[in-house]
C-alpha cells in the first residue's frame, strides 16, 4: 500500500532515511528516574503529520519517548495502522490546527515533524498559544522560512515570525535538506530547526498589543516605525487628548525613525509599552 502525496495538504514525503534519523536524534530529551522504583518518566512527544512513518519509525525506537501522532490524511492513517502496529492507540486522526492539545496531554510535551509548507506559519502560531506547555520543537520546514525564524535583527529576512518566536524560544538552524530527499521533490530546499523554550515568563507588556505592533510594523517594512504605526499613534493622541506638538514630541523618540528589521524583541517590548 502506498500513500499518494496530496497537493492540497502540501505533502512531500521524506524518503531519505539518514535525514529522518537526524531529525529524530535532534529532539533532545531523556528519561528521568522516578523515585526508588526504578521507573522512568517518559517525555511526551507529538509528531505532526507522520505521513508514511519515515520519521515515526525512529521516534518509536527511542524508549524515553511517549509518542503520539496527529494526521489529517485518512490514507496515511490507514497506512500507519497497517505498517506500524505500535501506532494503534497513539494516532490521532485530526487537523492539528483545530486540535485542543490539552485534551491529549496533561503536562508538557515536545513537538516534532515535517511540517507542510503551506501551513507552517499557522503551526508556529498555534505552538505559541501552547508555549508554556511546549519546551521544545524540532521541525523541517521550507529553508527560507527557517532562515527567517532563526535570523537576527538587521537583515531583510528578519520578520514577524522571527520576533514572535524569538520572544519565547531560542532558535537553532540545524541543517539544510535538498529537494531530492522527498517524493515528490519540492521546488525549494528545506531545513531543520530546533526551538527551545527560553526562561521568559512574561513580556511585561500587553501581549496582544505587542503582536499587533510587530505585525503592523512588518506589514509595511519599508516604512519607518513612525509611518507604519501612524494609525496607532493617532489613536493614542486622540485618547490622550494631545496637541500636534505633544504628538510630535511622542514620535521624536529615535525608535520611530527606524525600520522594523532594526528592532529586536526587547525593542518591540519597549515600543509596546509606549502605547
């Protein structure tokens, strides 16, 4: 039985076994002894989009992992249950983006997978929603997106996902994967990255406003912060009852003369606090 790659699901099945093993090994978890019983505390791991189980087979070989999988494709689900008896009871047939993950995990859990290119950003936004329960993520995504996420301020590739993910995670670009490692081959290169939850417990500002400011700034990234955030500045001026001179004094801060790619996470937090 073979599974047909479906363009609508963004499926490109990994076929290179050495790459699959490298991805599985990139998940840095270990079992911890529990008391004097000799029992081991397993690390809960969720694989997103296992497909035909090329990565799954290596994850199942790790005794310190308690693996669950979520797969939306019925054909892939049937294949996995047929070829991996261990998948029975571990496989969730559902759309990851619509899944209430707290229904399947009582505590922390790591996420791993070959993310479909067409929804990788949405997957990361969902991971951010569960950031306090997800200490580590290992994933293969489009190389361009991986570079953007791992990039530091001051470059053209640095953007919305860079700031929002780096606010909560340390990002490591691990390695590049060529088109020939897949069936069917994608038209772009891929890359594997690892996200490790940092020590930040709070941004110290309105998180919703922070996200709005980051997105609004980068949506017009060629403009200065003063121009891209003009509607927000006008709203604040109206709310505070400022005169034209007071508004001008507010935007005289040097940060408003910069373009968004020059601002790191802490700079965006400081900017948010001004509003």
